[in-house]
């Protein structure tokens, strides 16, 4: 029996090629324009976390997975051996998450946790392909009120979440998948810059 893939390999290959081309083009744009931003984020985060501040990260769906990936690289390690640093993925505490959603509504999922865990000098990173998630906008609002620095990783600008943040990495891509894939690369570049800054601080101490 001939499968659908056997009957139309050209269509499958064309789709895969378009996906890869979109990713390549978007990554090239990030390389040309956004590495200084990610380097500055990594340096700032190293300075803050090294003096007792913490990183809070939030996202929905696939972006929640990206958020947890980022915190894992900091609590564990990304590349080189170094001390552990405080980083919390706000979606990962399921009992708190479901209680907040039940009692206060979906829009307050992250804002309530920012109010509980955040302190002046901390950093909140929000991750959203649309840049319009209400629960992330509320989290950013509460964070700004508390003196927490807000960074956003989003899809194309303009978008409300980028506007509500102190700084934003906006990925100019049409497909949600491409935005998420580039966010993964961006968080790795952020972690590399963080490690370099931590190593520099330790050498100069």
C-alpha cells in the first residue's frame, strides 16, 4: 500500500524547506540586531542574581516550556560549572496555579505569584508569541509597581507586552513555531552571556 508520504514527497519537502528557511532568515536577523541586547541582559542578570536578587519567568503553553528551560539553565548550569542562582518558573507550582486560577481568575495566575515572590531589584521575564496574553500583562503591571525589572520575549512588534516592559526582544516572524524556536536560541544566548559575566565577576573578585 502506498502511503500519503510516498505519494506526495514534494509537498512534504516543500513545507519542511519553507519552515527551515523562515527559521534561518529570522535567526540571521537576530544575529545582526539582537545579540547586544541579549548580552546586556545576561550581564545585568549576573550582577543582580550574584547579589541575592532572583529571576521570575512566565509563559503560557509552549512559552511555559521555554520559561522552565531558562530557569533550569540558571538553577542548574548552562555550560560551565558555577554556583546555582535563584530562578523560578511561575507556572510550575501547580497547586498555587490552580488555586489562583480558581479563586482569582486566569488573568491573575502570574500576577499573584509576582506579588508573593518578587522584590525590588528582581527581574521578571515574560515569554509570549503573541505579546498580548492578559495574564502576562497583569504580571508585568504588578512587577513594575513593585520595582521589578520586566523583560519580554515576544513575536512581532508592536505588541502590548513589549510596550509594558522595560526591554523586549521581539521576533519578526509570521509562524508561532518560528518565534518559539528563536526564543529558545535567544534564551541560550542569554545564558551564555550570563555565564561569561559570572566568570568575569569571579575573576575580578
